[in-house]
C-alpha cells in the first residue's frame, strides 16, 4: 500500500556526476476540521487531481498548501546515448 504524505518537485541534473539534492515538500492545506483529523488520526489530505503538480503549473500557485519538510536525495547521473539521440548534456 502506497501512502502519499506530501508532494514535491525536483529537477534532476543533466550532467554526469554525483549530486546531493534537496526537495522541499508540501501538502494541501484544508479547513480546520480536516487539519484536526490529520493531527489526531493521521492520513493527510491528498490532491484529487495531480495535474497541478506536473502538467498545469499555472494552477499550482492557486493551491493552498503547507510545508512538509524536505527530502534529501543522492543522485548519480550517467550520460549515455545523448549524442545519438540529439540531446544536450549541459546545464
């Protein structure tokens, strides 16, 4: 079972190397009744539609949210077939 407790967006590097990244996370903020339920019983509120996170970025600013801390990510990037695919590997 997958339990989503917060959301975050992280841009991955497009150059080779090892990176330590920090992804700030957030969750939707609801009314006081839902916040009390979340505080005492767990189960934070979830987005009904995840489009504002990745597809419709203009609507992300309309969401009322609260910070949920950060996730630290260690990422190692290897560049493979970039020239063959016509992609750039520069920042």
